[in-house]
C-alpha cells in the first residue's frame, strides 16, 4: 500500500497467468482487509493484450474481474521508474532480505514462510523511508480501503450467436 508501505507477497512455481494473478489479487485483498482506489501495474502481457492509441485492451478475464471490483487499474509506461519505483524497491527488498540464502522446499512452505516474514520483518519493522512501522500505518490506511467481499467462483456464461432473425439457439431450442 502506498502510504503505509505495507507489503503482500505471493509466490508460485509456474509463470503467472490472468487467472493466477486474479487469485493473487484476492489473497492480497483478504490480507489487507480491503481494496484500494487504484492499483499500479507495469505494462504486462499477463493482464493487457494491446494498446490502441492510449486505449488499453485488457485480457478478457482481467477486464471482467476489474469491472466487478472497485479498484481502478493504472498501467505504467515501459521503463518509467518514477511511476513504479516503490514497487520495484519492494521487489528488491524481498529478493535481498527474504529470498537470499533461503532453501526452497515447496511452494506452499515458501508462501507460509513469506507471510511469517511479512509479519515479523517486512511489515513489522520500521520502514527506512517513512520511519514508521508499516503494519501500524496500515491499520490507519485500512479505513480508506473499499470493502472486499470474497467472490465465489461464478460460472461465466457462454457466448451465443444472435441469428439474423434476432434469435439464439440454446439446447436445440430457439429463443
């Protein structure tokens, strides 16, 4: 989170997809007990298909997800450290302070140990930049987050073609 510098980390052994990124978002919203107004993203092909003269074309899954949630996705330009420097610093902090020297056993154990590390060190010790403890500042910041309600897996509807006479065929019946 931007003001408190509170962090959330999730690891997985395979590359992220739109679905696994959405799952990680839900984990973070549960961890923070809410969702922010805006989320800053790098221009990533996992969430964004293309850009058309400033219009961002998101993947179908992420477009549906972000339209159901209250946050606004904000995508940075490539190689723009001023807009995403805080995020890049967190990545470096996790690599140097959590991952360095750690023996990998499995994905579940790594995610459990990173949650413990976040409580103990990542969010529990004084931040060098703001000189405050991120967890304590996160409690204040939590009041400004939008509520997060866990979304159960909703079966998405299949698209049907509309015929020339404005009907669709569903299970051999025309409506």
